[in-house]
C-alpha cells in the first residue's frame, strides 16, 4: 500500500499513528520521499504529481491511500500522465481526494473507496470518535465478499428502496468537477453526498447548482452525511437537514440523511465507489453492496 500526499501537508504525529494502525491491520505501508511543504500544499505541484504517478503505476502496490485532504488535488489532474494499460489500483480517501476519485472513475473506470485516510481516520483508530468503522473498511478493501451490508445509522427523509451504481463524495468537490473532463455522470446512480463547515444557505447554493446542472436527473437514491460544523446560524431556524429535505425531496427518490461517512466526528464508514448497490431508506437506513470493489489481493 502506497501513501501519497496529493493535497495539504499532514501532521507528522497523526501520520505515524495512522501508519501504525494500517500495519496493525496487516498492510505493508510504503511512504514516498519526504516533501517540503509549499504554502498550503504538502509539496510542489511537480513533487506531488511525480509521487502520485509513481504510486498509481507501481506494480508492487495494489492500493494507494492518501495521507489527508485539505486542498490541492485538482492542481494535479490535468497534468497527470499515466501509461496505457495501467493495472487498476484501489484509491482510498475522502474530502479533497474526491477530485482524484472522480478523475479515475471518469477517465479509467477505476473503483475507489470514499473512506478513512492515514492522518484523518486511521490515526484515531477503529470505532473511536473521528476514527473509522472497521467492518465496512475491511469488507470494501478485502475483495473477499461478493456482497455486504452497511448500516447507515441515519434517518429516512424519503422512504423507499432503489438500486443503482454507487457514486459520490464531498459535495463542494463534486460541484467543482462541473465543466471539467472528469465531471460525474450521475444518471442511474445511488448518490452519496457529504461535507463539513458549510452554513445551510451555502449547502442550499451547492445543491441548487447541482440540480440546475442536471446532476440529480435520473438519480435513483441519495445517501447524505451528517454534516458536522454546519450548525444553524444565529437568527435562523433553517438546518442543513431542512435544506436537504426541501431541495432533494422533490426528486421523489429514497433518501437517507445523517450517515457517518466522509467528514464526520463518528467512526467513519467506508463507501465503495463505482459498484452496484441497493439503498433501503427505512429505519436507520441500509446500503447493500452488491459486488466487490476490488478483486486484487491486498498489498
């Protein structure tokens, strides 16, 4: 498993704890050469690009995991040069890594995992606050199960059941793909969306933009995160839940709100992207993954 830094620099202690946790799970973890931080980037564009290209083309690594998110992945995408016939690798991350996962899905049809990163999830350990959910990560990364179930621990905004291709990520990053070559095609999908630190009106703006861009047309179901640090501002009574119900409820598709994936203070679920799934929007919500995200052996 190769660790890459595509965005912002990671805290050294958090990185060490995350690597130790991955090794405890049985992974052989390899880091690239140390970078010199460049402003709010983990390193220069040239260094981050070279590290990512090397990891994606490494024949001895079947998985690539990001150190953390932040900002900077988008600066690499139109510069990437990957060899033809590249063997697929499972790319793991969330937040800013949504841009890379969108690129790999749109350009190469690679599945990936929207899940914990070395210094943002694994550093806090399994089942801990700001840590990760062990079972969903092992099921998604192991390739040993043809199907499994993720308990979403949320609530239905619109009840029902639907099947489709599981796609998604951080809302503000998916919005940023609009107009690029790696813009998502969402028709026929179960779309999962999450974010943090957005005021309700800011989330409203993003959802309306995606709606007007046609990104909800043909979507069969939606899973929403729990949106930490998105509290209702003083003087208002409108919550992010209210915004999601008002805008997305008109789609008349099953919707579950409040699942702990991506940015969350709860143990983070791992959501495989690019696989068939069935959403059940009843009770606390359930997502049945209908095919493995990976068929290669773990590295």
